[in-house]
């Protein structure tokens, strides 16, 4: 589940390619990330392939047998790889296999949502081992939610007392200042703007000094749902609307780290309709999950969240089905311009609206293909998120794994002993 594209291309955690990358994005000299053949480079190769022999490592990196042996020894000492013999053969002693040990450590994922925050404990391959939901509004600010998050993580970690924690991946709705570690000018996270979130995790001794990697929730989903393509548009359609953009194999953040905030594009169907951002006319005001819930409440429906609307739609309620399809139409209308501009290979639909995927995408396809150019949509695929409702959770894990298990980070671990 780790980001194979980054492992192959040697992409750094800040989104820029490392040395040794060709102009077409493929790594040079075998599968090394920067052409040096360091311990971290060898680990990236083993992590990508999962099982590889020492001979293959030497062939793919150009390293001598003794150089390969020294790097394998360093990785074994870190506990990141293991070595085992292949099944016996008739041709003498079989070569041993080097394997990435995904159970050598843990990463934590925290996906903050408007009404629900999902916590997960994952192995070093991003595979979920334990998951827990906190059904709590974020409106009262981080001092209300984050201490509960840390307490729950502490409980989850008690079942793994001796396993090292490599990092925490934290995703938030809206724009994020990744360097400072806080929400940035979010219209929906009032009370969170500018509040440093990393110190909350430091209150837990086991997480003191552990890297905390932050990003927008749609970007976290894009980290894992890019489907192996270099040009992908990931749509998170939930209470709000947002997108993760992968162009040329690189996740795009934008100059103000606000790329993908399409929920506040203006459309004709929303003219004069108030949006929760304080403006009027935003697509989110008629297509966002919060708007759909509000509209049904006005009609007397006992719904509190978009998940309730999806359940009604699956139960055959015609109004819920209509509103979900209309939401898809409005989203597709806005996405058409993005598809013309970016020419992605695939549009991935994630978020709670994906729980009614066929209904939502029926509307989305109608306006997307009707308004985008034939050239941009000729080979375009629209697909559901491969990880379903866990996309944000797994994405948060992958987000931090791409940072803490990068060749550079592994080399730093070796240097630190």
C-alpha cells in the first residue's frame, strides 16, 4: 500500500524529484533514487520489490558484493528487512531472499473530519491494523478534539508496547500549512487557523520527537489512490468538496498550498445561495454533503449526515437519490474545466458520496463529458476509490511513510546509529 511511484521515482517528501531522475520520470541506473547506492537506496529497492536476492540488488544498483553486504547488514540492524532461504532446489544451495519487514514498526494516521475523526494504527506497508472513530464536531477547536485523539492513540498503542512508532500522518479538511503544522485560512475549521498541532502529539511520551506529517484530506487520499498513473484528479465528495491533483507524477499543493479547493467555484445553479464559507454561489452550497443534508432537513427528513442520505438512497428514497445525482451533475460541471486544463488519465471519486457511487457518478459523467473537450475525455476513466471509506486513513499512513522511509530518512537513521 505504500506509494510505489515515489519509491521508483525517488520523489522527496516535499514533492520535488531527487537526483537520478530522468526527464520522463523514470529512475536511472536500475531503481536507485539518486544514483549513489546508499543504504537508503537499497532499502527503497527492497521495499518496492518486497522480495529480492543480493545478486539482484548488486545488478540493479551496480554495487560490489561487499558493498551490498554492508548495506544489507545496516538495514538488518535497523530491523527493516529480513533474510530467508528460498525453497530448496536441485541445483545446489538456493539464494536467500531479502524482504521488507512491514511489521518492524508502526505509523499512526489521524483523518480529521467535520463530524468524525478516524484514527488508525498501521504497519510500515500502510496496512491498517487497528481503527477507531471519534464522532465529535470540530467546531469547538483543536483544544476540544486533539486531547481526545491523543488519549485514544495511547490506548491503541498499548497493544504494541515494544514496536517503534515511525511517525504520525495527520490530514485536515481545507488548506494546510505543512511547514508550520496547522490549518490555514480554512472556511470550515474556525478556531483551528494557525494553531500548531504537532505539540499535542508530543504530550504522549511515546510520540515525543516522532515526525508528524500534515496535509489536506484530499491530498492524503491522492497519496494512495493515484492508481499508478502520473496524472490523476482525486475528488473527495463528502460534507465538503475538494480535490487532490497529481500532475506529472507529483502531488500539487499550489503557491498558497490551496490547490484543489474547487468547492468554492461559482456556478449558475448556486447564484445567491449562501455557502458556509460566508460567500454565495459556491458549488458546495448546492452539491456539498452539508448542503444536501440541510435541504432534506428542510423537507422534514431526519438526517444528520451525508451517510444518512446515502442510506436513504440505497433504501430507494427518490428524493435522496435525486439530490445525490444532482450533486454529481454540479460537481461534474465544475470538473469539466479542470479536466480540460489538466488532462488527467483518471478521476478517482472518494468521500462519503462515493457510498452512493453509481448515483453520484451518473450525474457527474453527464456534465463532465458534456462540457469537457472530446480530446481531454477520450481516454479518461472515472473510478471509485480503491480503498473505499478507508482512503483517508490509509492515505495518511502512506503520506508519513513516504517521508520517514524515504532513502534520505533511512540514511539518516543509519547515520544516527
